[in-house]
C-alpha cells in the first residue's frame, strides 16, 4: 500500500471546471514533492461552498489503484 499526504486549496469556482467537463483530474504535490494526478470525482465529498481546503491522505494499492482519500 502506498500513502501520500498533501495540502489542498481549490476554490468552488475552480472546481466547477470539473462539473463543466473541462477537467477530470486534479494535480497536487504531496509533502515529499511528488506530483500526483487524482481524478476529481474523489474530491466531491469534500467540496463546500468555499471550495476544497485542508490536508488529505491518499492511499493506493501496490498496483497504483485508488483505495481511499481522507481529509485530516
């Protein structure tokens, strides 16, 4: 299992690009400097009227497949 942690701050307006179909992945930089592309649908539960803000933990299986995304 691989675990990545990262801060994220995306405005509600910027996240609307996902709903409008112009983006499907969000680029984040984890705490060790690695660039990750995460499908935007995984962030939908964390969207508020302010956008998406906070620190997140992404878990992938040994094949790089999505397991979970949680805010902490």
